């Protein structure tokens, strides 16, 4: 993989610091997860869309990847930010949506290794500075809709001057301006009209963000288990949003009363990436959000009727304080039946290394890997995995998936500067596992929004199929279950997005199970 | 940090009375007052403080009786009665005062009372007489205050001087004397007013300027203290003034200005534990934690247990998420300074963050016993209780915290969470709205 992410060396403008999503999806339906890495322009190259080259790598299945970008026609989405995937038209082939500064792109999968840019026809360009994205059938009409978060209003011809002004300084040294001090911008919800066209309904649906906060990572998930997808949006330097689906095409913003807007002390954090998972096997989905340095990453435990910030109690907060967190995921990396956590990091100011750092780490930052102890607390264990995790990098996007179908979850990280990382999981003593691929009926063939529950011995596990994960990224949508010593799942139940269920019993471990909705 | 009080300035002043009229003593109703004042001043000049004190009190009796009569003839019955009451209380002489009170009370309202001793004073001369009495009273109280100050009884001195200032705020030296007495009584918050007024009268009085600066420092008006000390001509040569200036800058979050001040202090006056503490605090404020830790550790090397060094280290470790180290440092500070409630509060934060809520609550109970109006501690107590599921009790403490610090957005957030847990959604929403408004205000508008 020869991909190089581009960014100006000094990052004098905020638009040069935020890019780098990565998507893991099987674009050619060969059963192997492929990789799409998003690249970005710089202020200097802004007028040359070909100066940045995003890349699609086909998984050849022998540990190697082939650059198929040019043939696929997905190299130049402009000033790329992130990506999410879904089979938008229900034809059984994964399509690709890329967010960007200056207009997003929907690449339709033409089933032959090529994609067509159908953005204009679909009405999904968005515009402005788009960041996070994710598909979900929020109105349960059987068609996938799309939410796009947006960040800051920028005019490339009139950018705020580096180091000029109160919000362009960090402890006395000149840095890029923003997001504080810059105007924010609204978010977008595109309703799928069913005829290949989408209509923007954000304001009508109540998710447009009239306060113009700085939107980044997003997560669709049904937090209250009423069968309707709700939405969480991580906002930078401002309170985050939790939108409750009111089942009538509208949402109610409840982040404050639900306890997921700000830190436990009311701090407005620099929210970046979001992960959703049932880390305590309680049957409820909790939220993990990465934040800026000298804050801490937030773990909001889902209590059923409320969320509680358990970041310090879970022992994930203190170790995260020095880092600017971005991509993140719940993953059971050792297949012990408990969801662990990962966060990839990297500061936004290259000037950081010359600054008085306070409690912050330098510009290049290591990753954080938390092993779940099973009692509500985690141990930070990155050092056990050597330089792959402890090397200082400027990471942004992170996606999790099983790239070699061996039942152990691998990681792909898109860095702001330079080459990405593909971290192959070679843990020798990992437990048994199951990988579950769902095929939904109707327009939502990925079964986005489906919940899979597995019971194996004493383990009671739950996974959600999501489009749009982590920081501007897309995880492998196949759901992975670590089973520890259990050699089979006693039961495997799928709650499909339309409310129907499928139940299997006595499913042998260590296999990929494909379940088609009837 | 406690500051050594400045030495009291000389406080002996003449009565500065208005020149007395050359009038027929038989017709002058203030003759007894004048005599008492002259005798008191004579005793004062002779250094006979007890005699002077006794004679000034006699003068006060005469003065208040005469003032009562003046008020009465002008028809101000309430003021007259109050003056006679003061005559009774200041001198122990009650007979004449009681008789005068009785006469005033017996007189028919609203007809003015005719005071026998004022019969020879034409109405046109009464204002001048009133001025003489006011001046005499102010002078008597002023000098009684000075006598108390000379006995190092500054609180009592301040009470007497406050009365002098109340009678005549513009009386010569009264603001100065009151300010100095209050300063020495360590009533810094009250001292700043009279000292400011005195400095306005005597802008070149360097000692007064320094006293006011120290008073501002002690009342946490750090910018005002720094402004006065910045302009002090003797600061560069005086280690204590330079230290005070640096302290004002650090406490006023102006660490970048403080650091060179401390560097010059170190260069000219050598290393000291206290200086390293302040330097460490200045480095920490500026975000240079490595240098801060170095200075603070140096301070502890020079003087193990020096105040605030371990506390500052603890706060740095807390900010860095190094919780066990923070706990050790904060405990070390509390060992030497067990009454440091701020450090105890920080330790409670560390304990809570380490998942030890019961220990945090126990410590906070002690803190709140010592300082019930400590808003941060009240907040943390409520927050920990809320996390423990005691929403009702938590709400009570958070409500108290919000009363103590109504503009603290984070308290409002936590109180909203408590109401939410109690099912009081509307009350919770109100608190969240206040939270948002306070945050918006802080950042000067929207996002």
C-alpha cells in the first residue's frame, strides 16, 4: 500500500488538520474486506483537485492489497475528509460516500470494479465543510437515509490568518485558528425518496443544528431500544447532540438530560470520534467519544433511562488526558467476549513541540488500547504490543475489520501526514470467535441498524450494524464476536431493522456465518 | 500566603479644630467641650495616654450633649435622642443625658424644644456651632483610635476611627488612620476603601501605596495590587516588594510577567524555597509543567514541607491524569498544613477519580465543616453523591453550591443532572438553559 495522505507541513489552517477517514468494505463482493483511504488537498493545492489522491485497495487475500483506485474511479473526491458505505440502492453492492470540503461524492458501485459518481443525480453534494456521515433508515420506510455532520464555515479565499487573534494562539505561540472563534455550520439529513434521489430534511427533522456547532464524528444507534434509530453527533469544542427518534420523521435533542452533551463536570469537550458498544454485556449500547488533549475521552455508560459519565471510574480517562483523540472503536481484540477499546491520536498543531505543553503530549502521539477487565474497568495495554501502537503518529481515521477472515480483528489507520497503518492482529492466544454477515431484504441489504445477540455459555453479547463509525470512517459491517473458551454460540438472534427476528441455535465457533433475512 | 503586616505609621494628630471664636465664655455653650478637648490634647502631648483617653471621653460626652441639643432645636427629635444616647454610652455620665432625653420626649411635637444652653446662640450662629461640635467629636474619636492603635489594639482602634470617619469623612487624616488601623487589624477588605481615599489625597505617599497594594493582594484583587507594585520606585531593590509583585502577577494569572520578576529575584537575592514555590506556580500557569515540577521539587529540597509546594505538584499531577502521584503529593501538603481546605478539596477530586467515592465524601465532609461556604467543595460533594445514587441529597448540596456561585455553569449542569435523576425534567431543563447561557456568555456569543 503506497498511499500517502497529504497535508501542509505547518498546518497553518484548520482545514489542513482534520482529514483522514478510512472505510473497510467489500466493494467487489469477493468476501474479502477492501480498504478505501481518504486524502485531502491543502490551501496551496486547493485549486488542483488531482493534487490529492484517495485510494481504493483491493484485498487480494494473501496479505497483499492492489491499488485499484484508477480503475474504480474514486481517486479525486476533492478535499476529502471521511467516508461511509452502504448499499444505497439495494442492488447488493456496496456504494461509497465521501465527505469533503466543497462538496461530497456518492460513488455508485457498478458491479464491475468501477464506480460512477452519481452525487448530482442523488442530490447528495451537501456543500460546505462536511465531515462525518452515516446511513440509516431513520423513518423505517425500508430505504437508507443519510446524515452528514458539518464543521466550520470556511472561505478558502479569506482564511483566518495563522497566529492572528486570541483563538489562533496556543500558550503564546502562533497556531492555526479555530474552531473556536470561527462560524460553525449546520448539519444535513438526506431523506431517501426512493427514486435514486434524496431530499435534505435536516431542519424539518430537527437535526440541522441551528446553533451551528462544530460537527465531526457521528453514530446512528437505537439507544433506548425502541426499534427506531437514534443519532449521536460529536461536536468539537461545543456540546454534543443526542437525537431521539420520535418515530414520525422528527427527532428531539436530548443530550443534556441524557447526560451525553458534555463532560461529567460540564466541560464542553472537543469531540472527534464516536464508538458505540455494549462493553459490559448489559444488553445496552454505551458511547465512547474521543476528545481534545487536556480533556479526557468520555465513556458514557447507558443506564437504560440515562447515561452516566464513567470515564474515570472505568479507568479510561486519566491515560487519555495528554492526547488529542480521533478514530476509536469498541473491539474484542483478544476474543475473550468483552469489548475492548482503542483510540488513535495526534495533535493538530505541529508547533506543539515548541510550545509549553501543559498536560498534553507532543505533536506525534501514540495510540491507546484498553483491555476490558470485565468489571467495568479497563487496563491501558498499548505498550504490550510494541511500536505498532506506541510509535508517535498523527493519526486521524481508524476502521476495524477482519481483513484476513481469521476471526481476529485488524485495524487500519489513516494518518494526516504520510502513510497509513495496517495493523494485523496476530494475537496467538485469542479465544474462539464468530463473524456474522447479515444480508437484509429490500433496500437495506447491509441490514444497517440490525442488532445481533449471541449467547455462548455465560456470555451474552450484542453487536450493532452501523454505517459511519469512529472518526469519519467505516468499520467492516460484518459483526465480530469473541467467544473466549466457548466453542459454539448457544443462540444467535438477529433483530432486523424492520423489527423481524431470525434465531439460530448451536452455531459452531470460528466461522463466518452469513444470515439472510427472509 | 500570610504576609507580615507593615509597621503602623505614626498616628498622632492634632485635633485640627476650627479656630474658636473669641466669644464671651458665659454665652458660649461649647465652653465645656473646648475645655475638655484642650485638656485631652495637653495630656496627649505630655504622653499621658490614660489621662488623654479619659479626657477625650469627657469631651465626647460634652460634644454629644451639645449635638443633641442642636438636633433638638432644629426639630430632629430622633437624631437628638440618638445623640443623648451616645453621650450616655461613651462617658458613663448619664444624668444630664437622661434629663435632656426626658425633656425632648416631654416636649410637644412638632414644636421644637428650646435648649437652655442654646438660649444665647442666635439661630444664624447654630451652623458654625454645629461644625465646631462635629470637628471636636471627629477629633476625639480619631485620637482615641490612635491611642488604641498605639496599644496595638487595632480592631478597637478601627472601631473608633470608623466612628470618626462616619462623623466627618473628610476630617484630616481620618481615612489614612482608619485604613492603617484596619490594615493592621488584618481587615483587608475594609481597609482598601479608606486607604484608596487616603492615597488619593496623598498620591506621593509610597508607604501608603505599598500598604494598599498589600491590602489588595490579601483581598485577591491581584491586578490592582500588581498595578500599584509595578509603579513602586523601590521595588527592584526590595526583595519583599518584588516578591509581592510576583505573587500578585502569579495569582492574577499573569505568569508570563511573573517569571522574569522571579528570575531577577533569584539573581539578586538568591535561592529560596518560597520563591521556588511561586516560580513553580508561575510555570504551571503558563503550561510549562516540566519546569514547574522542577521548581517545586527544588522548593521541597530547600525546605521540606514548605507551604503550597506539594499542593501545586498535586494539582499538576491531577491535570496530567497521574492520579496516584497526585494523591501522594496532596496528602504530603495536608500533613504539613491540615487546615488547607483547597488542597483537601483537590485530594477529594483525586479520590473520586480513582473510584474511591466514600473516601472522597468523608474528606469533603471535613472540608465543608471547616468552610461551609466553599462552593467547589459543596459542588463536588453533590456530584459524588449523585454518582452514588443519592440524588435527593445531591440536589440539596448542588442547590447550595448554586446559591454560593450562581454564575458557575458547571454547578448548573450537575444540578440539572440531579433534577433529571429525580424526575424533575422541567427543573432540569431550566438548569441546562442557564448552563448554556453562562457558557455562551463566557465565549462571547454562540459557538
